[in-house]
C-alpha cells in the first residue's frame, strides 16, 4: 500500500511540474470571429495577458469589468461553463494569454497562445491553353488571398496528387 501512495504523490508532482513548464495550448482564430479559452473558472479567477496584465476578473461567480480598453465589450465569461471568450477578433489580439483559476485550494494557471488569421478568400482557379486533344497539356492554377499557414491540395480519383503550403 505504501508504494501505491508514493506513486499517487509522484503522479500529482509530475502533473504539476508539467503545468509549470510553460507549455501553452495553441488557439487559432479568424478576424471577426470568436475564440474560447478551454479552461473553466467557475467561482474566482482571471483572464490575463501572459505578462500578468489582467484582462478580466471573475469574483464570486460574477464577471467584473474588463481592464483592457481594446478588449472592452469583446471579453465574455459564460456562467454555466466558466469559459472566457474573446469576440470580434483582430489581428493584434494574437499573443500569449493565461487563465488563472483561484477558486480552489490552490491557484492553477493554464497558458494559451492565440494566433489570429485573416480569413482566406474563396480559392480562385484559372485554366490556360485548353486543348481539344486528349494528350494536349493544359495549365490549371489555384490560389487564395490572405493565406497564412494554408495548404492547397490537388486530388485526382480520390488521391492527393499535389500540395503546396504557405507559412505566411
């Protein structure tokens, strides 16, 4: 039984150590849309910039005013789920955030890295040198505007025949 108790304590220690190593959960959002931070604060806690600046504060299960001017009217907290969200995203909302739950016996913080992207356009196809012979080659191109971290795939008969990626 002592070994089992030791293993339980070790497991809790390793879990807390992993949380403290600063690994962030990646969130992706699109300009004009909303993003939800998937870590609940049911009674007391904060949504902060990773630098420590408070964005929003929940106290006694009620949302207190938003502290950051550029986020006023866009930060929400769902009383039922305890989740914070930011609506009407802008590109400059990209950054590091932390949800801090102070409602339990100890304070637990979860870090998030939010990446906000412009919406991509509908793919544009262009075909040149349309041949009438079955063997005559033609050029087909596909492109999107505002593509960051976009991959375009060409499929033929259910298989990927080509792909191209954009890092920015």
